[in-house]
């Protein structure tokens, strides 16, 4: 059975093949619906789209084992690459194109390592380049 390692929370859980990352995190008592750099995290824990890939608040970084997940979904593509409806997910995606996913859209097919609530730096080297 696949293992998910939550780096910041220092927690490892075993999940069924094809499990939803967000659902398994909730079951383990981990909130992946974060705000912007921690602001709004307590609100987003309860005010979110419920795992439909619509709000973009469950952003995570898959720091290891991206190959053990499903490919980027259309809803993730919409959240990360179309800034018109909500610029926050798009700004967060910059510089994390190889690792950022929406936890509610990730199917876990093998061992992965997850960084929850990734911060984004608007003034980082990637933003204005
Ligand atoms: S919970 Fe809303 S996008 Fe994942």
C-alpha cells in the first residue's frame, strides 16, 4: 500500500491504491486547505470547494514521487494556468511548476512526499523573470 509522508507535519500514513490525497490528509487530521502564506488558513479549512478542484486552496508540493500520482487534471490546469477567475493559484504556481498540485485532484498510486501549505514569494527570482 502507498505511503504518504507529510514533511511539515512529520507524519506518515499508509493509504489504499488510488486514494485521494486531500481525503486521506483530512482523515489523518491534516489541513491542506491553506490561505496565502498562512493568512486565512483557519478560514479555508472550512470555507473551500469541498474537494471539487474549484477553489485552489488545497495547493501542495509533491516533493518526491510525482510519478506515483495521476497526471495534472483539467481543473488543476484551469486553476494554475488561467489567472482570470482567481490569480492566487496562478501566482503560487510560479516557480513550482514541477511540484505543485491540488491535493483534492491527486490520486496516490505509490509512495509520495508532500509539503503542505507551500508559501509563495511574489518577489522571488522566478516571479518577474
Ligand atoms: S479543495 Fe478546493 S481545489 Fe481542492
